[in-house]
């Protein structure tokens, strides 16, 4: 599943390409909204909320999409066509006199009044990349289950929105905690400050062209950008201990992998 910074970049691409443009033809290829017609409406903006995308129209509607594992958005320039082999995957088509946007293999497509966006995203915790980021509220939510393993609590979008498996594993390493460390044993203020700083740094290259996207080590060279994520059985960059991996993050219902250095990351290990 994409990380919050990945979804932020998709939102920016849609916003830059489509905001201010009038829909000339729309097609929502999902049964519930198949008869909806957005023609004549102007796209106001596209924003991300955690891992969700909200495309707002001046008529008071919002198109809510979520990529999950397989979804993507493609923006095709004026006069160009989507490659034919992708046609079967189109779930949304938003055509303007300029670019056309296509949602491909999108598992979540929902049209709702903008005033009711909370029905789709109101359950989310504070957004690490949002203008209304609230570290105190995120800390309060994380503290509600002090016995919960750190990695699972950080992945829970109800606590804070935007962290995926890569960021959680890297955060655990950088703060020196095992993924199994109980939430109540973790200093939350520095953890959340680092999470915010990492994601903000990741998106900073979007406008400058610098290679900052999902770099946690400070070294953007291929194969040098992460501390533990994806590095099973390789030596730790700090101490040389072999990086370990388990098939799923402890307590994570989505059963995502956990990587860690048993020397650098103090605390319990897998049972």
C-alpha cells in the first residue's frame, strides 16, 4: 500500500494538471455512480488526506479515491490517448479540453458532497503532511493503548495518517526501538517530530528536483537510501549485525513485514 508521501505526490500531480479546468466529459465506471455526470463542473483542487485522495468540484461534490495496493492515477496530455492495454482498468475518466485524468484499477471510488467528506476520512488521525497536523492529538491517540506494539500503533491510520510500512520500519530503527516495543515505553514527542520531518523531507524534492523521495539515510544512491526496510539478511549500516525480517508486523491486521536490527533496536523480539 502506498505511503502518505506517495499519495501526496499523486494529489499534487492531479492538482497541477487539472485544477481550474472544466470537465467536458466524465465516466465513473463503478455501479453505484455509473450515471453520475460531472460535465460542466470545474475542478477546484485535489488534496491528500493520509492515504486518501479528494478531488473537489465547484458544484459541491468531491471524488474520493483510495489507491490501496493496485490503484493509480494517470494524467494524459491534450491530444494523447491512454495506452490501449490499460483501457480495461479504467474506473474513472475526467476529460477536459486539455489533459484527461484516468483512475486505473482503483479499488475505492466514491462521489459525495464536499460537506460530507468526513464520512470518508473523518476516522483518520492527524495527517503528517496536512496543514492542520496536530502532534498533541496524535500522541493522545497513540497513548490510548499503551500495551500495543509500536509498529502496529504507527500503522493504524486512526492514530495518525500517512505512515506506511517503509516509514514505520525506518522510524523504529532511527529511534532505536524494536517493532514489538510497547507504545507506553516510547517517548512520543521526538518520535512524531521525526516522522513529520522525514515525510516533509521526502516531498521536498517534488518542486526542487532533488532526490529526496523516501530517503532516510541521507544517501539517495540506489541501494543506500534505507536503513532496514527491504534489507533482510544484509548487514546493518551502523553496527554490521544482520538485518532480520518477519512476515508481518506484530499486531498489524494487514500482515505487513517488519525489518529490524536486533542490536541497534532495543526491546522485545518476535515470540
